[in-house]
């Protein structure tokens, strides 16, 4: 019985002690604030030291209305029905904590979340966490003025507006000039405008008013939007822009815009005129006190310029505010090169004469001169000197004049040198003595120079074919001769200033003779000699064979061993011969062979002979 009572008393004592400890020691801890971006998932943790019998989650918005969103009891854990969180929250708990998860966070979820424990000695223990929701704003849009702002105005003028939409919490806009933030002052005025949209998001605008100075024409402006994100701050910069600034012209600049470097005749030249005011004033350009036409941007285009376009170009503008005329100028020099001049102009000279020719061309720049003939340089001076001229010096000489600083400036002229004189044979000793075989043909050629061009005549015996070529400075004449024997040929070149001649000696050699074959052609001579020897040997062998055959037949006849009988022989010998017939009889003995030629007049011969 004692043990049984003890077993009943211990559970009750444990419950009493636990209740006392709970009433005395219960405690709740939560984060002060949880930050999350819209559309993401938020987790809120509730920590406690003893697991309570009942736990409730509440949410309080800015209006102060407190709403239960979740209930945890010993036998159930459910989200409250018909709340904005019913389908988006869940709870996960351990022995010492409960974690509330909110999916797809909305902007309206921002507020205070309360974790409440029921059953303490005071009745309720609770902790609170503030949920902060962030929405990044859209990219900023700027609008700038399009009309120029005059400098030195009495009060700042509106130059731009910057706007960013749909951000939360409220974004902030800062203006920058050349990467330096602008603050309110006598020269700067910034007017903000904040709009709370029905969605709970903010649209923020900012106007920049500025008393512009001339230096602002080159300045770059932009606005910066700063906004909060969970545990950080971010910034977005607008596209940079500049503002049109109006100020009077105080100076005019004039310069040659094209081409770079020196100008030559035939070029296209562009002269630019520009004032330092904004907008650009009306500009006029004059040359030698005459107005020349330019476009609205102060650009003067001169096409195919010549030396008359050289001079000073003046650009003028009238300052209407000050009533003063402002001007600037530039100088243009158009370089030129005149045509070449030759001295003397006579092109005809006598063979052996000394020739001196001068070439020149006037230019606005320093020039260089060179003489060329047949593509080769013959002189680098303006003077061409030729001493004791020969026919080989005749031809076309080119004088080229160039401007080194402007290589495109170049001119040239030709000087055809004509040399008059008697004919001269070219290489008169060439092929003067020739050797060739009988029956072959040879070509003989004569070339002669002279002015006027000479006429070539030939003196030669035998069959010949003649052809002639006339060049600019010489005459070339050739004949083709068939050689039958030794001969001599000559050609004569004649004009009205003289005569020149050339002779040829041709030695004919027999066809089979090797002595007539030149030593330079020894191989051919040996070949011909060999062929002739073979022919002679064949002829001799044939004669010997015929002689042997005749001797054998005669011997057989005498011995009576031939197939034909005496009657047959008689018929042959009795036939009457003609006066011009020739009979050949061959006898053979031990010592000699005799060939007899006998004219037969029709007389009978003894049969035994």
C-alpha cells in the first residue's frame, strides 16, 4: 500500500512543481525587426524556455487593429480562417521555439507580429517583431529644357525634372553636376514632390532650378535615386545630360578645316568660322572685301581652288546686345607649279655637235628638276649637256619638275633630239666573211643610221629575196641568197649627206667535202664524211658481186653444165642485133677476169666463141 500511494503522489507533485516553475520562469524572446523584399518569403522566430499549453500569433497593422492569424494548442495547430494570411503562412516548432513562415510577402504584410503564450502566472507572456517590406523603385526618368538658358539671370531657372515611380519606402533624389552633389543655395533651388499611390507605393519627383553660368555649357548633369533594400541601401543613376546655355559672342575663330597641310591648285578647301557665343551668331565671310557664300554653320567650301583664292578671309559677327562688331581672320595660300619651259626650243642638231638645253618651271615653292631618257635618269640639273653627239644619243628626253613639299605638284615636257648626218653602218665588221655549203641559203643583214634615214641598196649575184625594216633612227635591210659558188655581196647606205657601205665574202664548199665545214661544226663534217664512205663501199661491193656472178655463169656455160642446150644458145646468138646494142661477155681463167665491150653490127660470130 505504501508503494502504491507513493506512485500516485509523485506525478501530482511533478505537475505542481512544473506549474510553479512555469509561473515563475516563463520567458519569450523575438527579433526586433525582420526585413524582406516584396514577393519573397519572411520567417519570424519566437523563442521560449518552457513549452506552453497554448500559443497564439497576432498581427497588428499601422492602423492599430490586432488580428489573430494562427493558434497552437496541445491537440491542434491551425491558421485562422478568412484572413489575408490563411493560405500563405505555416508554423514549424521545436521544444524551445516556433517559426512563423509567410510566403509571397505583400506590401500590406508590413506591421507588427506578436507571439503570445497563455497560462503564465500573469496570464499572458508575449514577444513582438516588426516586419519591414521593401519595394525597389523604377529607373529614374529625366526631362530637360530644350531652350537655351541665358547666363547671369536674376533668379534660378528650371532646367530639369527627375522622377522615379513605385518604390517603398519613399526613395530619395539627389542632383549632381560633374559628379558633385548639388545643395540648396542662392544659385541652386531643388523642389521635391512626393506622391503616395493607391497601391501604397511612392512616386517621387524633383525639380532642379539653377542660375546658369557660361561654364555650365560643358557640364554634365544627372540625378541619383537612393532607396532601401533589406539590410542595405542602393542607388540608381539617370542618364547624364547637358543643358543649352545662351551667352553672347566675345571672340570669333577662323581656321582652315580641310585639307591638313599645304594647299595646291585644284584642291577643295573648307574654311570654318565660329564664335564663342551660344547660340552661334549670324556670320559673314569676306575675301578681298567681297563677301563669299558660307552655310549657316559658318562653313565656307572652295572647290578647285587656284592661286587667285589666296589671301586673307575675314569672318564678322554683330553683337546685338552690345552693338559691337566682332571679327576674326585667317590666311590661305594656294601653291602652284607652272608648265615647263625649254631653251632652246630647236630639236634638230648635227652629228658631232655639242648640245645644251635648259629646263625651268616657276612655282610658289622650291622645285627639283631631272632629265630622263628611256626611263633612265641622265641629269639632276636644269641643264642638259651632251658633248659630241652621236646617233645613239638621239631620241626623246623628258624634263620632270617636282615640288618636294607637295609631290602631287609635278609637270614634265619632252624634248625630241633629232641628229642629222651621213649614214653610219652599225657593226660593219660583223659576219663580213662567211663559209657555207653549196646549195644552202644565207641571210645577209645591213643596219645603218643617219638622218634623213638612209636608203640601202644591195649588189649581189644569184637568187635572192630581200626584206627591209625601218625604225625610228635606223634602217635594217636583209637579203636571202642561195649559194652555188663563192661570191661577194655588198650593201650601200645613202642619204643626202653621204654614203656608207659594207661587204660580205661568202665561200662555198662542196656538199661531201669535210674541208669546207667550219671547225666549229666538226661533228657535222664527220657525219657527212661517214655517210659518203658508206655509199661508196656499197657501190664497190655491188660491182664485185656482179663480176663474180658473171664469171660463174660463164664457167658453167663452157663446161656444158647449163640447163639450156647448144640449140638454145644458137637461137640466142643468131638473133640479129641492132647497131646500137651492146653485148657484155665475161671470161674467167685462173689468173684474171676480163670484161669485153663489143659493138655488134649484125655479123654472125662463131658458135664456139
